[in-house]
C-alpha cells in the first residue's frame, strides 16, 4: 500500500507560480514512476507530467511543457511539480499518482496508475 499526500495548491494570479508537493509513505515507491494529473470541473482527469525513478520525464506537450517541471527527491519520498507562468486554464484539482508497475517507463494514461492522493486545488485568476 502506498499513501500519497499532496500540498502546495492555492489561489494565484495569472503569470504566477506555485510548487506542488507529494509525499509518499507506506510501501516503497522508489522504483516506480510518479505522475501528476489534473481535473477541472466537468472534464476528464488529464495527464500533466510524470517522472521515472531514473529521472526520465514526460509532459503534456501542448498544455504545460515549458512551463511546468516535475522532479523527485528519493531521500524525502517526495515528488514536486513546479508550475510557472500559470494561466486560468490551469485551474483544476491536481492529483499525485503512483504507477502500478515497477520500471523506467513513463506512462501518460491514468489507468496505469493505481495509487492516488486526495488532490490539491489550484485556482488561477485572470
């Protein structure tokens, strides 16, 4: 069992920055890919970014690449999402997730992840 707890969300003006954190506890997640997803009201949960244990990353190309950066600190069991140049369309609940399989692949489908945090709200005002 893996427990994930997100923090760092909040209200920010367009153009601002936030850093989300996700602390993992329980069974080790050190050999698994960690991902960030987001869900806006009335929309499907969508992939934002993911990072493998060996540092490989993937980003949602059109929407966040170049503005968001994912990183992980194995010693702290923590994954971060640095979000810069935020836009109103980034408003959503952001979820941290742990891939169900061990490996260096970086998957973008939410169905590949079986542990999820409770989510943290990010609101970007125009």
